[in-house]
């Protein structure tokens, strides 16, 4: 009886030790989000024409997020895929690779670029000449009939990137991107991210915009709604001017939601994003990340 008691006691002690570690990890995570919350910037009153001025949305709580059962990586599906659609210059392909590198760090998941396909895959009935007198692609068709069909088995989410302009329905002039929460599929456009053809002169600004649009749409695919808590990557935007005003940082609320399903190490993610931002001279982003690091 004594030997059994000793074994049982060891199991109990180990269980208590394990639970204390798990509790410590949970507490550490809560402490991290509470700490960086000090760096959340308050939302400003929306101006006429801005997203929040025109859209009456409801804040998404952590409970709302969890209850919606967002996409969660597993052993079978844990890769983010990017699918180029269109005719891209070498500089545009470099920009997509730059985006891939950042998405891998931002979401802490392997991110892969698939082979590109030409615009010929988009039929005439999924195109139009828009209000600004140039050709546009119907975003829902591109997302569901082109991008979705190219989603590999191991992909948790996939985002198409087109160099043509997009529109979501007849009433809208354009859209930067369009995502599906349930299907894990999205499409975004580089068309409005630069003035004229992409060049070394506008590469940095255009690339920052693409990072914002891509991370925002992928954030939607992982279940994040438009953020109404603070200035955040997940704020809705109605224009390029509003996108430029937005930030690449997720607020503490959205970071906590995302981490609850992706379960990455917060400190490792922060350190990697700081290194990327420093290497690529992303001054504004580096300042915000360093503020989180130094709290």
C-alpha cells in the first residue's frame, strides 16, 4: 500500500506542478496583453466619408470571437497561401515576396506563394468598366471561383493578390480586398496602392499599404471583425487616405483574440517583427513595436 501511495503522491505533485506552469503561462499571456494595452491609441471621431462614419458596427468581444468558432490551425491545415493573379513585373513579384515574409511573422505561420495565373481565368461576366473608366474584376467571383479552387489541402487560409482593380457589387466603386470568415479565402488588389506603375520611387509606400491590406484581410479570415476599441490594423477603411492613416499594429484586444486561436509566443512574435521593421526601415512601425517591448 505504501508504494502505491508514494506513486500516487508523485502523480499528484506532478499534476500540481503542471497546473501551476499552465496557470503561469495563462497569467503571463494575460499580463502581456494588459501591459501592451497601455500603448493602444484611442480612436478619433470619424469624419464624413470615413468607414465608421458610414457603418454602424458592433464591437467584437473575446467571447464573441470564441463563440464564432474561428478558423484554427491544426496539424493538417496550418499554412497561409498567397496566390498571385495577373501580369506582374519583377518588382511587383518582389513586393509579393516581401508581403509573404511579413505575413509569416505577423501570424507566426508558414506562408507560401503559389504559382501565379493570368487574368484570362476571369470571364467577361465577372468584369466591368467601373465609374473611373477602367476595367475591374468582380471580387466575389475571383475569391470563390479562382482563389478558392487553388487552395491546397494543407492551407488554413489562402489570399489571392491581383494587380487589377476589384469591386464587391454594383453599388460600390471599388474594394481593397474581400474575405470570407467561413471559407478561409480572400482576394486583395495592388491596383490602388501606388500612383501609376510600381517603381523604386513608390515601392516603400505601396508595400506598406499592401502589408496593411493583406494582414487586415487575413485577420478577417482568422475571425477578427473590424476593431472598434482602439487604433488598430483591423479598423475599417473607406479610402486610400484612411488606409494610410491606419496602423500595422493590432491593438491589445485583437492581439488577445488572435493569440487565443493561433497560440504563438507573444515575445517571439514581437522580437521578429521588430527585427523585420528595423531591417526594412519601417520607422513608424518600429517605434510602436519598441514601445510594446519596453513596457
